[in-house]
C-alpha cells in the first residue's frame, strides 16, 4: 500500500482506488473494497448501464471521475474512444479515434467483423489525460474533455506488425511515461509485417507524446513463440523501479528510464523446441521479488525470483500438464496468495506463492471459455466467461457464491476483466457496461 500511496503523491489527479492501468492500482488485479454485490443480473442491483455502440474486449479504466473504454463499430467501420461519467453513467464524449491505417495485407473491414477486433487493448490514464491504443497501431491521447493532445501509429512509424492474430497488448502508465512492448515474429505472417522484424519496447512522455526511447528486445525464440500479447507490469525489485515483461520465451526486467535490460529468466520452452507458444498472460508480481509467469497451452506456471545481484532463479513450477495452468487469463495476487483461472483446464486454483502448494482447485461451471482475468476484492474473486456469466467465489474456501448471467445480446466473446471502484463493480460485456452496486 505504501508504494501505491507514494505513486498517488506523484500523480495528484489520481485518487485512491482509481483503476488507471489494466491490472489495477496494485498491478496485480487486487483492490480494496467492501460490501460488493454477490448476486446480480442485467436488471438487479444495476445503478446504470451504457450501450457501447459496438463490440470490444477492453477493460474499464477509471481516472479523474471518468471511465474510458474502446469499442469497434462494425457497421460504421469506426474505432471508438469512449468517456463515461463514473457516477452517473452518462456518456460524456465518443471519438472516432481510428486513423484509417490498414496494415499490409490486412483490411480493417475484416478485423472489425471478427472476434479479434482492434478494440481489445485497454486505455490508460494519469487522471488528466487518457491514452487509447487499437490493434491497427493507433495510439491517441485526449484530455478529459475529449480534446486530442497527440497521436501516433506504431505500425506506420515502426513497421507493420508480424502477428498470427490481431495485436492487442495494453500500454502501461508509470511515473509520467507510457510504455508499450511489441514482441513479434521476425517474418511475414499472413501477408503482414516483414522478414527481419525486431521485437521492441517503446517509451513516450505521457503528456506530450514525445518518444523517449526504443529498446530492441532480443530473443532466440522461433516463429509464433516470439509473439506476446501481454502488458508490461511495473514493479519494485529490491527497491528498484522495473518494467517486467513476459514473451519471446523469456521473462525480463528493464530500466524505465532507458529500457536497458537488467535481468532475464528463461525459458519455459526448453531448447525453444515449441514454435507455436505465443504468450497472452502478463506477469503477476508476488512477494519477495517474485513474479508468476504462465507458459501457454496447458503448460505449467512458473514462480521466478529475482536476486539482489539481478540473477534469477526458478522458485517453483506447477505440475506439468496439471490443473494449475493458464493460456489466456493473467493470474491474480490477492491476500497473500495466487489465484489462477485455467481456460484450458476449466478450473480455478488457489496457490501458495512461496511453495507452489495448491490449496484448492475447483471446476469452473458451464461450457463457455474463461478468458477474463480475475479481480480480487472484499474477500471474493470475480471473473467472467465468454457468455458474460460472472462467477463470484469466496477467496478463502473456493466456494462458488454466485453465477450471474449478464448477457442480454447473446454474448459469445465477452472477455474484459471486472474492476471495482467506490465499492461498486464495473462489468463490460461485449456491447454494454454495467455499474453494479449493493
């Protein structure tokens, strides 16, 4: 909590609890809250709801009393940046944020009509400005009144992306800077990108949009295993500010001022023999300078400890091909434990962070996949499946407290994470945003 209060002192426009980055104020999916609703529906305990005029998977981001979301309007072929009043649900402004840039061999019309729309990355805010990022490379900043401050297109400026699927990593705000990692293949993919493409990390001044540095991140991974859709997680490692990144078969820590790599651990992909192991989950910070990282496709999760001399070691790993694994959801660190939602094993587990001991594993109900990352708050865990069914579990026992069906539009691909603010829940389905309150 001390680190978070220190951060707030440097960023006076943010208030305690603001959800300014994708994984929340503590960068681990956990938040302080009380009296959160357990049982609810599209008509019960709803303080307000907003029709988002399109589909998307971005998680609600909150700062300065405003909620920020993205959406892809399929009919109008527009990429929308949306600002909503946090208290009333009134839409304050909506911007057509897309530049119209179409990557080589890849049409906007195709992407906006598919389940991997350009509107998957979440926004970030410092409470005074907000930055939206879209899968076609558009990176745009607005002030809280919706006035555009600056704009970039990552593909136009740094070369077209080389990804199997639509790139959807969320940028990170930290200490007045914006960071984005583009960890991609070094070859043409489905007509996109180019041979020899590099993976890199970008840093921008959050206020002016000026690019501060670009760091090339080396990897010996092959083909799709070079790709990552994860978000950079800022953390203190032995008291040092560090940007932590998973992808390209490695976990790395970088200097926020220069991008210089300070340490590296790897790999979960022995001898890089698996060529199709892209990474989706972001690293989860835990106790004693450790991070939980997820290998893909039913492979284990790994707890990595960073030593004071910047060497690294494997603290523990889960059972190979076991139930504690995650292909897409990023794990949660809450109340001194890890919580891992397995989309590929249809299970949910509580794990001791120091030993890897599994305290309990329960089955997740239904047939839909679970790809939202869990929220921990008020002694409970919240996450959602593709059908927009929100599960509520008791964090201590793993008991399922409620299964809340939030779909009114036959949702089939809801995957945003649930957040909490001011003891309310904010739930984004494919096409709607709900504010749930007791």
